[in-house]
């Protein structure tokens, strides 16, 4: 059971279902558009439509991946900016303390 949990965790399956829920409707719409727009009469038509469908699925998946990648990068930069501000305030405090210590030693 632990092996099953290791490879099929709830977090992974939720992520897969989330992606599927975003890509599948757009893919279904693309299939409907292709079927309604073209009259398939030969295997070449089916083959070309399958290739175009694969490109559409790739584009939809890539689009959602880019959106989430940009969101994650923005979160990362925002947290790094907050940490940098904390480090700067700490350095300012250290500088003030060292100046105070130097003044006490010079008296």
C-alpha cells in the first residue's frame, strides 16, 4: 500500500485532474471545430486532423503551464524581495549597534 501511496499520491492525482479539467474542454472544443469545419473523406484528412489536434492539445497544455510558471515565478520573486528587505533591516540594525559599540569604546 505504501508503494501505491508513493507513486499515486493525492497531491499528484489532484494535479493531474486539475490539468485534465483545463485541457480536456478546450480539446473537445477543438475536436468539434475540426469536425464541423472539414468534411473528412479520406485517411489523409483524418491523419492531418489528428496532427492538428495534437498541436492544439500541446498548445493548450503549454498555455496553462506558462500561466502557472509565471505565477510561481512571481511568488518566488515576491518572497525573495520580502526576505531581502528583512536582511536589509537586519544589516541596518547591526550597523547601528556596531556604531554604538565603537562610540562606547572611544569614550
